């Protein structure tokens, strides 16, 4: 029995085994190849999510859009505090905080609805209710 199990793994390599060596003697393992591919996929997914998020932010009403852009640094990577934003819009810092919280909840609900972000089932139900109430 044990020998049959071993025969199934006969062609498999150890994940740390060297699969390539360049002219300078630098070794490349299977693990390094797999992890670099994973990083590429993760980077691509992050870029796609960022594009979708920017699109959704651009679709927000003017005031919400500007507050989110200022707070998260959409302008030349310069972020503003809630107090700075409040003085710019002539509202209280607390109102800015509420607008940011509500808008982020709406954006998250839209990302979940479009299957861009995965969440637990309980959270998905709460977000879908939130999205319906805001439509």
C-alpha cells in the first residue's frame, strides 16, 4: 500500500527544488516561481478593483465625490483631514465623518453587488439592504 502511494508522487518535485540556474549561479526554486505568479495575479486584481472604485467614486454626487477624493488623496496623493475638508465645505467635522462613513458603506455595497469584493453572507445581506435603501 505504501509503495503504491509513493508511486503516485513519483514525478512530483519538492517545492524548494532548484528548477533553473543562470550564468551567475543564481538558483531559482519552484516556490519562487509560484509566489511571483501569485504576486502578478494579486497586483492585477488590485489594479482592476482600483479602476472600478475610481469609476464608482466618479459616479457619486458632487459633494460626496469631492469629500472622498480629498480625504483619500485622489488629488496628487495629497490627503486632507476631516477638519480641513469641513472648513472647505463650511460644515462640521462630524458631518464630514458621517458623509465618509455613509459613502464608504455605499461603495462597498456596490463592489459586493458587482462581485468585485467578497464578503461573508451575513455582511452581504446587510450591504444589499443598504444598497436598496440608497437607490
